[in-house]
């Protein structure tokens, strides 16, 4: 009789998150000998998970931005039932609600849990009851986690110093891993003599979208031939989201071109000359990893997560948060560089991606943790 494979669940707040950030790890763990199950609310990306050969279980009670304690309690019981029925031995939790409520569920179902803090968004940037509640829930949930991984050391130290997690449970795993073979330097697919700055991300205030718009307006005055492109979702569920009217106005005034959300971000990066992310805080920004792996110069902030992706003056420029003037000045520096300098900057970023962020490095760290627990 064939021996059954140990079951590992990957749990996130959207199937989109699993498709975009976790599929490489799921494939690697499956190849290593584990049965992998994806758990998330159902969306248009769920079918892609199943097409990749993984079982997908849809969550009914995970409200990504909701604060209804009854529904959150239902989520705990729903996950506990799934873990028990499926015989899940280990759950890999990503995003805040799986990290918190999934870990409570794991504790009561005999499932081990590894939590990954992928970033501290609105709930931590704000100073209100939601922020205080999030910290309290993290504190109690992480008591029951086997390990807690952080994508940058700033977040890790914040949690340790705030006594939200014991130091010995924590470790640093640099992002979700970037496939440096897929995200490699490529010739532009569109012929253009315009210099393109690219912003990729949800259109949130704490992603620095408003500062990018302000800098773009000034750049267009000085360099009419420059283009400032925006790719990303207007996330109306997030309190930090800017209105569509603001983007429409900027586009009508020829300040930016807005392309909406896209599953083909690689192509937008391919045709960009510089990628800009003025975020206030990140875990480890995926778009920056994709950009440096594709040998693009970058501009980002001296903020947790962001600063890990840039060596100031070598593969791009680092600016203070909430400073549109500094972004504008950095954009001027980039656009003033000759092609050879830009190429050298790009190759320096590519070197950083290969040495620090390649998915093989990230996957091995998770495999090592899994082997300890199973």
C-alpha cells in the first residue's frame, strides 16, 4: 500500500495572492514530496490553482477588510474543520487574517503553523483601535505558531521589541522569491524614444501614489517627452485608496497614463526605463524585486522593506517617505543619466536579485522549516 504524503496547506486572503506569490513554493514543496492544498476565498484565480494540479478549498468567512468579530470567529471554526477533515499537518499562513485566525484554528486542530508577515499595511500605519486590536491578536496568535517569518528585519525587530512574538520563533525570509530566469533582462518589446517611469501597485496613499502623481506632474513640465505609467488596482475596499477621479484628472491632463490592474506586469516593466515605488512601508515589495531582476534602475523610499531593494546611487535612488520633491529630483537624476550609466545601474540591481532574492534561496528556507516540523 502506498504511504500517504504529508499534507501542507497554503492559506491566504485571496486566491490571487496564492497564484501571484505562492505557486513557486507550492510546486517546490510538491516536488519535495508533500501534498499541497490551497485555501482562500474563491475568486477568478481559483481555477488557475486547480489547473496547476492543486486542490483548492474556498473559504466562506474570510472578509479581507471586515471587522465583524462573529464572522472572524466563524473563520476560526471553518479553518479548524478544514484542517481536521483534510488531515493538514502543517499550515503556511500568509496575510493578517490567516496569520491570526488560521493560527488559532491550527492550535485547536493539532496542526502546526508557520506564519509569514508579508508587510504591515494600513492596520499598523494607523494609530487607532483597529491597529491596537491587530497587535493584540498577533500577540496571542503567535504564541501558537511554530515559526514566524518576516520579509525584512525592521518588521521582525518591531514585533520582537513590541513583545508580539518571542525572538527565538522568528526568522528572516527575504520575500516570496523571484524567478530570476523568468524576470531577466529583456529588450523592449515596444519601440519608443520616450523615457518611461513606471509605478506598479494598488493605488493607495501608503503606497505613495499621491507623491508619484505630484512628481510626475513636475517631470512632465521639465521633460515633455517623459512618460509616467501606472499599473494597478483602485482598491476601494481599502481606507487608504485614492479616488478614481484623481487618477482620471491626472490622465486627462497628460500627467500619467493609467492602465488599470494587469496580470502582465512583466511586459510593463520590460518597456519601462525606471520603476518607482514611493511606499511608506512594505514587507518586501514584489515589484521592486521584479524590476531589479530585470535590470531596471529603481527609485524607492528609505522605508522598511523598500530600502532592502536599493543600494542608493548604485542600482537606483532612495528617497524619504512622503516627499514628492525628493522623488521628482531622483527622477531627474535618472532621466539625466546616459545609457551606459543606466545599464550599469540595472546590472547592479540584477546582481542583488540573484544574490539575495532568487526563489531558490527563499524556497530552501521554507523547506528547512518544514523538515523540522514534519
